C-alpha cells in the first residue's frame, strides 16, 4: 500500500468530518486535530470506523487517541497498521 493512497483517503475522510477542504488540511499536516482543527471526540469514531472499513485494520480508540494528535501522525499511524498486516 502506497503511503500517498493512505494520505489521500485519510484527508478525504477528515475533510468530510471537519467540513474543510483537503487542500486546507494538507497544509495543516502538523496541526493538532482536536486543539487546532476543532475535531470532537464524536468525530473520531467515524474517522476510525472509516479507516477500519477501508483498510481492514484493528484500531483501538484509546490507542488512537493517545498516539495520534496531528494530521500527519494519523496518516503515519494508519500506514504503520497496514504495514504490520
């Protein structure tokens, strides 16, 4: 799986949930999703669900919340889960 594909999917889902353009989110790759972009915990569930469905990976909500703070960290997290399988 190419990391660029993961990035595009992740930004697409995030774009829908946060009602921001993918381009805007790509420019905010080091922004903290909750603190800087205003993501709520209720938006994290559909994000995680979309990632689980798309990539058939296990994502623990608490683990995701602990280890993923920025947009880039989210992309890296998903890519690392895919690489393990």
